[in-house]
C-alpha cells in the first residue's frame, strides 16, 4: 500500500511516497535512510530520465510539479513563445489535485522498481495545462534501492563473514538474533530442550552499526554482542539478510573511503552490467518481497556454509546472474 502525503504551498503541491504499511516497513525504512537521494528536473516538453546502477531499481520519493520565480533560471522561454509568455510572472495559478496526482501516478507507473525510465514533463502528459503561458518544471527525487538479497545464518558462538567486491559495500536489510520456533532446523536445540520463539528487538540496528557500508565485516553470534533473549539452555542463532550495492548509491557517511585496490578502478564510474559482479559466490538470492516472508521459510544448511537456501519456482526473466551463481545458488523472484 502506498500512502500519499500532500503539502500545499503557494506554487506547487508535493507528493511523497511514504512506503509500505507492512511488517517489513521498519527494515525498509532503515535501509532507505542510508541511500543517496538523486534529483532530476525537466521543463515543459523536456524528457526526464531516471537511472540506477545494475543490481538496484528506482524508488520514487517525491514528485513536484509547479512554477516559481526560480523557473526563469531553470526553464528559459522558448524563442517561439509570445512576448507575453516570455515576460509572464503569473505563478499564482492553482494546480488541481487531480493533475498533481496524475503526475505522481505516471511517474510511479513508468519508473517504480525499474532500473531506468523516461517520461515527458509536458502538462499534456498528465491531463491538462492549468497555467498556459507560464513556464513550468517537473522535479523528481528518487533512490536506487537493491532488489535482491541473500541470507546467512550462524549458530550461537559462531561467526558470519560478509564480503563485497571492489567498489561495492554491504547493505543490511534485516538481522535477527535468538530463535524462531519454525525456522530453527540449522541450529537445533540441545536434546530435551523445547522449542521457543525469542528474538532481540534490536538485531537489525546492531548489525547495521557493525557492517552497513563496509566492504567486509565479521559478526560473532554471541551473548556479548546481542544479549540473551532466550532461556539459558536454548541454542540461539543469528540470521542476517543483506546484499552488496555500488558505493555511489549510499549516502556519503556510509559509502566510506576507497580502498587501495579501488583507487585506480574505473568500475565505479561505469554503468555496464558486467561491472556489477559484487556478490559473494555460493549463496542464494531472495527478492525484497521474500526477505521478510509472512510465514517462515524452512531450509537446510549448505555444504561448508550456514547460508539458508530457498527453492525457486517459475523463474522468469531473472536479472543479470552469472553462470556460477546459477550453478551454486537458488534464486527467488516475486
């Protein structure tokens, strides 16, 4: 569900996409809050183009449509306009709510969850022009959000190592520490100890502080790091859902400084699909919609790793996956 908040000022209305009213909204909000916001603008009849690097997709944050005194600098009059139009300072015309919503609807339908998109900023595209003779602009703010995640599990007192390739960084979606009654096959209880569901409430925040924005990270699944939410005799475990993203999609305080092997690497300035080989090999991909499933997923351990594995049926048009990943991991799509 998308919630719209409307701010009314003298010149324009602002529509902000708040997010999804689901259980996973908190995790999504934490992740989105660390992503850089990109802005694109277009004047009357211009094309607005939005792009994201491989492995991420467009997440619309704001769509603004209106006029202001700044429009004269942003949108210079066309030579074919009348002298009245070129000299017009009428910025007080009102934008109908229906037209504002039409803009938001168009941008979301054309761009949301895509890697790149293009639309025309002409008012005719969105249902009419309430301010003829006045130069106008469309401004869109968006983030590039990862859409595939992987999970790793470590039993109590074991460790998890997260690693990304050059020019990419760890992005944490969620982390849980404790036990869940229906998702504990990888770390079974000691004999005679009954199952229980007991989780810390701050698992995601803890792992984000340790790993988010880093290229490599080691996390120990122990009481010292996460506390003890379960009975003393229970065997707890840590489950981390994460991905690797290009450094450039993270806010400056999270992307970190380039490492020595990244200084002369042109991959960061490239936008080719082959340059986004930034995932660990051997784990499965899970879609955002499956990262926090409504019912627990039960999977068995993989050889030599505690990463969970989930089956994938009806795979259609997968994003760019290397042959090695196809051979070693199962991919889930929504």
